[in-house]
C-alpha cells in the first residue's frame, strides 16, 4: 500500500505530467505558429525525460497520464482547447494512505456559487462532449465566459487521461476518493504542505477565510492538524519546506514564526512570478488565444507567440529561481536553476540540488512540484511540533 506523510521522505513512486505531442498541433495552418508549438512540445518532453532519468537513478517508479493527438477530444464548451495533463499535482494528493482525485467539475462550482439564477434549472452533471456543452443554458455559458472557466467534456477526458493512474493506486489497496465532499474536492498538493501530523493550507487570495474548511477537516480527518498559510496563490509556488528546519520562500510570510517555529527561512524577493510579471500581463491580455482553433491566422496571436518565443525564453531560463521544487529525499532536491543564496543554504543543510531547467515553465504555469505527484514515500507519520497537542 502506498503512503505519503512528509514530502521529504524518500520518494519511491511518482506521477510525472505530460504535454501534447508535436503531432497534436497538425490542425494549425500557419506554419510559423505551428512550428512554435511543435518546438514547445518537443522541448517540454525533452525536459520531462531529463527529470525521469534523474528520478529513475534513485530507483523511483514513474507513472504518466495519457494524451491523444486528436485535438477534437479536448475542445471545451467555449471553443478553447483544454490544457494537457501537465500538472497532476493540481488533481491528486496522497494523504497518508488515502488517495484523493479531483476531477474539477466546473459546472458544480458554478452551481454552488449561484444556487438560484433566474429560475433556470441546472444540469445534474458536466457534459461529456462539446456538442452537449453547447446545449447548456446561455446564462451558464455567459458566466463561464466572464470567469474564464470552461466546462471540459470531463467524464470522457478524465477517464481517458487519468483512469490508469487511479486503477494503479487502487490496485495497491489504497482507498481512492474521487470527487468527494466539497471540502476534500478542493484538496490538491499544490495548496497542501504535508509535514507529518501538520498540514498547511495555502490561500488562493490574500486574506481568504479558510476557517470553515479547516473546521470540517479537523473534525473529519483528526489524525492531522490543519493550518492556514496566507500564500495568496498556490503554496508550492510561494514556499517550500525542503527538510526539517529549512524553508525557501518568495515572501516574508509572518505566520512562519508561528507555523514553523525555529526553522530557517531563506527569502527570495522578486523571483519566480514577480520576475515575469510583464509577460503575465501580456498573456492575460491575450486571454489564451493560442488555444483557440482558427485563431492561429490572427496577426495579433502570431505576434504574441513569436514575442513569447524570441523575447522571453532566455530571460526565464537565466534569471528566475523557482521555489516550485521537487524533494526526492532530505538530501536531494530537483530545482529549475541555480541561485547562490539557496545553494549556500543547501550546503549548510547537506542537500544536493539537481538542476533540470524546465524551459517552458511560465508558458505552462507549472514547475517541477506542480508537474509531479508523489504517490509513495518511505516513512511513517511524524510529529514535528508535539507541543501543539
């Protein structure tokens, strides 16, 4: 049976994400645009293979999701193409020996957010095809468009992409929970930091109230102590406890003194997302047009893609250190690139950094921690802060 209690215990089984293959983009008519996406696909898989080779050298078993080259399988309700399964961390987490998988039913999200809208009835489940999605009431499609949320053909997409992963975990004897209670549906390892008995929950926005969720979790999963950390986004893109006693963080979060008393915190202000804000502004302005079939002939779209490739890739590779790190064990960690301040701290703590540059990290919105999901680590649940009892 698999289990994970601390994310610095020796890693033995790991999911590694996957991008679309170069052939996926054959539908793009513009040669300049298609060649860009083919290059991104090739280089992304090259970087994944470097990671896989490293992990396998530590005798770690690798599991990967499936993708199809038929882009029509991934067309969503608003006409955009669903992103590839790059970030298994966003959908899955092993808590002890319980496995949770979040299908991410955006239809249910909207239904919960607007329980009564104009008296219209809500569908009972997400559509399983693009054609069914187009039959949804217009008010739902309008809300999806405003929030930039799209309804995948979820059942079909998830069944094809993730079924083998879920079946594999179940075959180990682990309880598998799919789309469970709303407080657990939102669990993903990108927001949850597992430190033995203590689990730290990041916030999607600064000041977000997590009290109701934490109250539920304390009552229903009492084997853990649940804490809020005000990260204002995915916690694994904000801080990383690398081993007992050491944290690498982008920001000075005041709660560290309370949540991790006595631990050293190495701060890296101005790195990661802060360093690429101009690109993110452009990306948001373009509203993901590169994922819309037919937009590849749009001059603005073409200019954006060419600008991304020619102006941003070297900058991201050379200057941005990413705290989104994958810890192999207490003495080995996978990082995106070099940083003197971080590597000096690693040396003090007897940690070897393994540099594998993920060249398209900011295009895909995921680093090495997001792009993996640890299914099994050797170790038992420890209590690093026993005075909290």
